[in-house]
C-alpha cells in the first residue's frame, strides 16, 4: 500500500514570496504596496510609470501622424499603404527614442530593485509575525 504525502492545507505562501512575485509580474513596487509600504513602492513605481507613459506618448503621436497621412492620401484617392513601413515607424517610435535608449536601464533597475526590496520587506514582516506567534 502506497502513501501519498501532501502539504498541509493551512500552509500559505510567505509574505516575502507573495510580495516579490507581485513586484516581478505586476509592476515595480506592487509587492511593496501589497505590504502597505506605499512610499517605498512609489520610489520604484513612479520612474517606471514615467518611462512607460513617455514611450506610449511618443507611440501615440506617431500613430496619429500616420493616421493623418493616410487620411490625406484617402482624400486624394490613394488607398494603398505599406503595412511594413507603418510597423517600422511605430516600432522605431518606441525603441529608437531617448526614452527607451536611456530609460530601459532605469526601468530594469526599478524592476529588479523592487523585487529584492519587496522580498526583504516581506521577509522582515514574516519574521515579525513568526516572533509574535512564538510569544
């Protein structure tokens, strides 16, 4: 007769792991917001948000310019457009800008440091909770 070993049902994920996962997969600082460390979370979330907003702002302004050009062509009776050229313009409006060239390192640093900070704040919270349970 074989026995199946299962983990206890009441064992949940630690705050440290949950916070690190939130910061890794949701957005920089999300794990810190989860742990109610709002100021520290903003330190990581605000630079990342700024860079992403500026990249999308540049993308939308390029898309609007392309749209206006296509509308002008349509008014003149020209209905052909090059999908590859449009994709290239939109792609370069994100990845060939200073926001991406300089900002990718800030974005990466925000993300990595947010994950580690979330983990260590969560670990501290877990240790405090365990210490309180032992008393």
